[in-house]
C-alpha cells in the first residue's frame, strides 16, 4: 500500500514513468480521461492536471501529446463528433427501410443526447466548434442527405429533387426533437418524440412520393399485374 501511494505521488509529480503504451493508445487514453471529466457538462473541470490525474499519468506526459488545454479540448470535440457520426451511420446503415432508417437516427440521437449531450454543449459553449469543425460537419450532413434521399427514391419511387428537399427538412427536425427532449429528459418522453417524429416523416414522404413520382419509374399496369397473378 505504501509503495503504491508513493508511486502515485511520484507520477503526479512527474518523477515516475507510467506504464508504457503505444503513442496512439496513450493519446486515446488521455482523450478518454478528458471526455469523462466533461461528462458533467463542466468544461472548466478539464485541465491538463485533472486529465493527468484521471488517467494516472504525469502532467508532462499530457503535454507530450497536447500543446495546451485548448488543443486537448479541440481533439476531444473532434474525436467525440467522429465517434457519434460513426455510431449513427452504423445504426442507420443496418436499417432495411426508410422508416427504419429515420427511427434509427432518432433513437440514436436521443440516446447520444442523454449520454453525451452535456459534454457537447459544454464544448460548443467553449468555442470548440471552429470553422474547420463546422466544415467537417457540413460534409457529413451532405453525405447523410444523399444517402437518405437515394434510399427514399429507390423505395418510394419519388422524384429525386423532391426527395432531397423532404429529407433535408426531416433531418433538420432532429434538432427540434432533441430540444423538446431536453425540456423533459425522460425515457417515456424520448419514446413519444421518436414515434411522433417517425410518423411525421413517413406520412410526409409518402405524401410527397404520391404527388411527385419519379419520372424514371412507373407502376405496373393492371394487365401486367393480372398476368403475374
């Protein structure tokens, strides 16, 4: 016990070497520590000293990976944004229908808001959503829009431009869903919001598809349908 306490003190003072990890793994461990400190939504809880203590390493080691606190916070924001995007993309990609895609997006976004919303809000409030990060997010948004719209065109046989317009509006409505959840952050409210969102999306897209069918597709004639029977 005495040796363990002495080692912890030595590490905190920068006089002992922590267990060696590959550089990339050590960097991830430091980002994990910073993200954990951010979980409460208090960006002031993140300092080079606090990250070192939480990760069980010396402060000089933190500075080997990040020049200063701002660089550390920017790296946390970049990584957490990328992780969230990958999680949502995986869930949406596993869906078989447009309805399931939008449900996966809504449920995933609500779960993320419950678990990481405070951290993201703190990072944005601290000015970490830089021009570069905004450009990166816009690229992701364009990719998401193209994917959802292409699936809507294929499944609902609707006009491509109309599909893009409708999908863009419904994707943007996710922010409203999250804002409503923050007013009453409960599981029951999340379920209500998810179901309401999906119902509006499905009804809206089906209506748009009916009024704006794709010029590249036409429904089979009755005679053809009868022949198949």
